[in-house]
């Protein structure tokens, strides 16, 4: 791709080329060059050209012969321009030969450096990626490895359920076999009979046909299938748990990045104010109204604000690096926060975020409840092994010594089994399942207490953050008014700038308090959503 821009007036025509000057673009470039009127100075700007093939070089040499001036920068392009110029120079004198030799060196240098220039041109810096909080959450849910592992675990449990169900269904197969038998007659009868041969055979037999089997009554298989369904529910809830945890991490990091960006904005505003007050103190000192110490105080405050801005920018960059890592993005990809302005908003909280709703929605609790149900079914499956089992099986085949002599035959039967002695295995399996149920019940009780504490803590922190946001907003407004009044007093010569410096420090603290309060409110809102199991529903929809 080549972009051609023409700048022309009465005396000059300037061709600005950007991109790759290759054979497919030579014709268009030549047409643009030939549109120049006679008597005009022609300049060809090659500073933005990234690659030139042989057809492009021929065109550049023709432009030089036509009196055009080539403009380039960088070693590679400069060497290429030197090559085009030297290719048109006569070689009658020694000095001209030396120049031509320099042109050859330039060609070699161009051959070495031009590929590197092309590689550099093919890897431009990516454009900043503007992300809303919702965008960041959705990217994390698609690219996070932990979410992918949870999805695989769920798929694995679904296949296990299919295997357990298959044990309850009839099975059928189709087979064919051919065998040869030869046996010792004496060994078969246990004695030797004189009129019988010592051996019989070999006999070739062929058989082919279907066979089947089906359980008619087996409660153990039924309970294990039901337990596998509960295992699927547990993995579904575990998948939701992993998604909620990842959303929590991304939301927390994004809010931290918003806070860091707000710190940068506040620091920039304070730096501008400090610079204006420093200029005021300097002007008053020059006019004889102010003193040197007032200027020094203002300069010290200005340098402090410069340091604060530098620290804020560094913290903001570090926060964005952490967000990029969570989203598994290219480390070279810069990020912009599209929700920076919404940081100063205080969105409402749903009225349904209570302890009762948390018990219904928290996926961790659903995992334990499904595991308890699964353990109960495993216990019932173990107990059911004491019961009789009934199944049927059979086959239908064609048997014969040769395929031509095969005749139909079949076999059908029923199997009835009653366990009498298992060495205590069934009792041990039942006791193990019962112990697992008790452990899960204890874990569920502890989790319910933890959920209640998290919900109450988040609600309390949210109420406190709401009051803090209101108070911090008032504090910032009054701090700005304090700075204005102190500046007016100093400008009028009523007092020195100690009051101004003090007011600036108060404004800095007020800004920090407001940003901390807003961050606390948004984080408390996210904590409440996590406590009630609604992180993904709140931030990804």
C-alpha cells in the first residue's frame, strides 16, 4: 500500500510518499510526477517510505534524471537515494570514481539495513484498547485459564453421567468367530478305551450372530446414575464459582485502575494550580509587592505537586499492567479506561441483596448442597448392594463346521444374585459415605455463617462509604473555596502565601479523601454483589 499526497504551488511540486513503493504502485506515482508543469521544482519526500523494490528504484532514478530532488532520512533510505544519484553520475575522474565507490558501499549498507527497516515498519505500535468495565469482565470470562478448566471439568462430569446411565441400558453386540479344536480323548475320559482313538479332531467350527444383556433389577446402578447427575450439578455450581471469583478480581483491579486514574487527574489539577500560584508569587516579587520567601514557598509547593503527579502516574501504569495481566492481553497492548468518568458516580444498590438471597444464589453453597445429595445417593448405592440383582442375557448364532453347514442356534438365560458375605465391604462403603455427608454438612454450616458475615459486612461498609462520599464531596467544594479566598487575600497583599500553601494542602487531602471514598463505595458495592452471588450478573450484562 502506498499513499501519494501532492502539494503544489506556482514554483514547487512536492510528492509525499508513505508506504511501500513497489511495482503495483509505480504507475500511479509516475502519473502524479508527470502532472507537474514545466519549470517547476520537483521534490519527492521519501521519509515515510518503508520499502522499495526494483521497479521503484528504476522510477526514482528516472525522477533524478528528470531533475527531481529526493528527500530521505535514516541510513537505509539515505543509502538508497545515494545509489539513485550515483547511478546517474559520470565516471571520468578519480574523484567521481571514489564517489561511485561510496555509492556501492551505500548499496551494501542499504541491503543490510533495509530488511530491518521493513520489519520495524511491519510492527507498528498497537492503538490503545478502550475498555469499559463490562468489556474487561467479558474478556476475562473468555480468556482466563481457570474458567477454561472449570468448563472442562463440567464436560467431564457430563460424560461420567452418560457412562453411569449406559450401565442401566441394554447392551447388544454382533460377533463372528472361527476356531479349530483338537483334544486328547484319554485325558477327557480319564482312562484309555481301546477301541477309541487317542485323540479327536481337528474340528473347524464357525459361528456368527448377535448377543445381548440387560439388567432388570439393580438399585446400585440406579443410585450411582442419580449420584452422577448430582455431580454434574456440583460442577455447574463450581463453574459459576470460578466465574464469580474471576469477575471479582477483574472488577477490583479495574476499580483500582480507575482510582489511580482519578489520582492522576487530581494531581494534574493541583499542579496547574500550584504553577499559577508560583507565577503569581514571582510576579508580585518582581513588582516589589511580594517577598522572596513567598516565591520559595510557592516553588516548594509546586515541586511537591510535581512529585505527587509523577507518583500518581506510576501507580496508574502499574494498575493497568495488572489489569492487562488478568485479561491475558498482549503486554505491548496499551489500555484506556472508558469508564473513567463514571468513577465519580454512586450507582444505587438493589434491594434484593440480602442474606436470604445470598443463600439462594451463592454458587459455593450450591456446590456443597449438590455434593451432600451426591454423597447420600452414593450411600444408598452402597446399601443397595445387599439387595438381589436380576438380569437377562442371550445370543442367537449360526453354528457349523463349515459355512455351508451352519444352522441357527440360540441361548437365553436369566441371572439372579443375592450377596451373602462381602467381608464387610458394604458396611465400610456405607460408613464412609455417611462420614462424607457429615463433613459436607459441617462445611455447609460454616459457609452459611461466612456468607451471612460477608453480606452484613458489605452492607455496613456500603453505608459508611455512602456517608464518606457525601462528606468528601463537601470537603472538596469547601477546600476549593478556601484556596480561592487565600489566593485573593495574597493577591491583595493582606497576608503572605502561607495561607495559600495551607489551603493547597487541605485541597490535596480533600481530593485524596474524595477519591478514597468513591473507591470505597464502588468496592463495597462489588463486595456486596460478590457476597450475594451476583458479580457476573451485575458487571457482565
